[in-house]
C-alpha cells in the first residue's frame, strides 16, 4: 500500500494500492484486484488532528468507503453539499467462477469486520505472506492489514441475485452503516440487495484470526533470542501529558510505545545521523558488534532509538502490552480503550503469542512456523509477543497504524546493525542521493516554514 509519511493526507484520501503479484496458495479464475476499505471523515484531517491532541479520544468518522465510493444519510447534516445516495462499488459475479480479491484496511481509526452476505471465502495470504488456505465467512482487518481471499460465485439465488458487501467497526457495530458495496449475479440489476436475514457478524469482535490459522506456506523456525526480555523491556502502549508529563492540567496528550512520545526532526532523518559520523567498520557474522557509534549522542530521547547491534541471523523478541489501566500512575488512570494495529518496517514480524489479559512467564511461544506478517493487532487489554531476525541493517520504525496515534508519537525505531548502514549505502551509491534529498527538504522547509517558534504538530512518523 502506497502512503505518505505523515498521516493527515492519508485521511484526506491521498493513498492508493501498489500491487505486487506474488504466489498464491490456492487456484482462482479472475483477479478482481485491490478492495480498499476505509473509514471516511467529512472534515479536514489537519483540523481533526488537533482534536485528537486536545481530547481523550479521536474524532469519529462519519461514513465508510470501498474503493473510494460510499453513501451517507444527509438527514444527519445541514451541509448543502451532501447528496447522500451515490454509486457503491459494484462487482458482477458469474456463477461458478472463483474470484481473487486483495482486501486492505486503508482507514484512519477503525478496525473493521468484513464479510459478504451469502458467501464464504478462502483466505490464502496475509500481508503478502502466502498461507495454507482456510475457509471462513468473516474476517477482521486492522489498519494496514491485507488479506488475499478467494470467493467462489455459488450463492443461493432463491431470494435474489444481489448481495451486500459489509465492513463495520468491530468495537461498535452500529456506529456506521456497514453496507459498502454490492455483488450482483445479474449485470442488469440496479436494485439494492435485501437486508441480511440476521446480524450474524455484528458482534464478531476485534481479534485477528487465530495465529494457528495463519500458517505460512514457506516455513520458518524461530531461533533463541539474544536480547533481554524482562518486564522492564516490554513495549507498553501509553498516554502522557505533553509537553510536561507531570502537569495534570495539561490539555494536550501524546501516545507512547516506550518512554516518551516519538518526535522526529524531519531535517535530521535517522540515516543522515548514522552516516554522518560513522566509520566503515561493520559487523560480520563472526566478529564482535561495532562500537564506533555513540547512539545516545546521535539520538535524543524523543527519537526513541532501540539499538539492535547483533550478528546477522540472530533473533530478537519483543512483548507489546496494551493495558488500558495505568496502575503505576499517581493516581491510577485509564487510557482510551483501543485495539492497536502495530506495523513493523523492514521485516516481517513473527507472532509468538497474542492474547487478552496480562502477559506472564507462563505464556508459551509458538516457535515452529508461527504466523508471519507486518501488521498485527495488539488486543484490547492484552498483548502481542513478536520476533524477527536481525538481517537488514537500517533504521526501522515500529508504530501504531491508527493515523492519529502515529502522528501523536506511538512509535519507536530499531537501529539495526548500525555499523553496517553507511557501508551498505556507499556500496549501493545511495549516500549521495540521501544527502541531495535532505538538502532539497531543508531548502523547501526554510522557504515555506517559519522555523523559529513554529510547531511541528506531527510526530514525523
């Protein structure tokens, strides 16, 4: 999925699919391409971003769209531009044909429950990882998650030839009309489908499919961890007063994943910091870690660096907790309750365990071919335990894919094999291009913005 770096333009509609055709684990006849599901705000995202900062909850979207099309009940607004009924995304099925669809949640806030009336489907991939096919009739999509499904056109046509495509907020199903598109078996039909016989998927919940269902076709075995995994090392979703965390009267809050909200300087990207002063010493599979880089001097606390200076092929584990009761606060308080879709750059993450309740030493990791993806939902009042292999030198973000939370600072960055980064960029002749792009940005920034006294409202993620 192609997206901008800062999140508000996404919310305003500036996004689109970048399709890479990979192997499929099941046969199909027709590829229907991407179906992009998104919540849709009727106000400018740059305005709504401040609402998130100044209140304890994000603004609620007004409607849903599928591939940019949707409907809205104009009786709920006095906006004269509202017309209400528009064409929905419509697909014509031919009986007996198997259709492959790449569904993706490209929204801003809401985790979605997706289904098609009268149809089961076969899930064959998650986040571009082919999996052993399994059948279902409903699936949950966190923001940024993608699934490839195969739908066979074999619905019972006794009550009509038209069927609703649904997607609704998993946490509050009645919040927005779930009907986002139409499947037709008769191309001449222009009628709305009948109402579904029962709200079977209304209370399906917000959990990812069980990791045991998401079995990668290409197997991987997780090795032993080399990093520390004490409770003090857990990545804890949190909320802080800002800019002074001790000020209980602060009207602004920011989200955190570890110590402080991430706040990046767009003129000083991580790769620029790492390549400016490092020498060419690099890790190798047999030698000791590089020690020439003073990460703490290069990266101020608000850039949230986590250094992974390990040998190629070694494994690191991380636990992310989403406990909405902050017991160590004084006085104890609660956070806005939310599932957090956690996205890792630079790697697929392997899901060792995922569940509700506290993470304890009794949780048993799945090390033999666990679910593998790049966006995983951290359950409400729960945890997700992830692993990945150190093999890709760079500065890699891990962040919440809810746009408001990412903009607010719910992120950190892994500085992976820092001693190898500059030689790698030099080898590929990318260092000069990096410098040129940074100069272009600085020239534009100094021309368009008043740097002194200006506020960078976005975290930079």
